[in-house]
C-alpha cells in the first residue's frame, strides 16, 4: 500500500492486461472484482488505484436479502454492490485506502488495521415477533431490527436503549411518539430520526 505510484501502475497494468484477455463473469473470483474496481475507480493521468490490491486480501462474502454480517473496528472491509444498511458506533475514524473519490489516508489506515485471518459470520437475525427480526451483534452502541409490515398495519416499538432511526425501504410510514404524530413518505434509502418527543 506504500509503494510508489509508478510501481503500483506497473504491477496493476500487467494484472489488468491479463484479466482483460478473458471474459470475467464469475462474481466469486477476486479477478472479477479487481477488473471491475479498475473500471469504476480510474485515477487521473492513467494511474491505477492501489486499493485494487486489497481485493485479493479480503474474503468475498455474498449476502442474500435479509442477511447481515458484523465487522469489528480495525477490520478492512468493502461493499461491492447491492443495497445495504451500515451501522457504526460513534466514531471519527473512517479511513480509506483506495477505491473512492473521498480522502485516502493509507498510513493511518495501516496503523489501525488488524491483520488477522478469518471468515466473517453471516447471520439471518432472530425473529422476535411476527413483524420484527433483530440482528444482534457484539456492539453495545446499536442494534438493527427489520420491521416488515403489511399495508395499513401497525408496529409498536419501544425505545428501550435510546433514540431510534427509521429507514423506510418501501412505501411510507406514520410515526407516533409521546402522543405526537408525524407523517413521513419514505423514498428508498431515506431515513427519519425517531425521538421520544417527536
């Protein structure tokens, strides 16, 4: 990750030339994602993004709808495609090593990363009621629930551990808290904070 850009370009250009010689359609291979990353994250001046190397260091995990995984702090991870919900503890240390247009800080990233092998656990959550599936993790700061409702049905939740956020993926929601009501037309991937005195 710290090699000079000229060396990054030399190594990755050779790799990408080899990968372009054959069609890659198998999303279970790091080669597929390396080529796709090179196409999606070109650098100015024809340079190559050093983040492409990381594709070969990570586990490829395919989550099905409704599944989740937990990555503790210090674990390098990336989301390659699809729709997901990412929850993080309160932190100001989101660090990037490449494959982004955002700020990159390789030195600090390498300082905080844990370099241990392993396979991420994939979990389906625990059905706790007809409407709610809970995804529990070792994190004390947050918990994710998936609420699935039929049209015009209700769900009564409790803010046991503090404020909640509502993310409506389909349709709309009407939220009532502390006797006050708020209507919220959900568009895909929009969120709404739910606090005790709405």
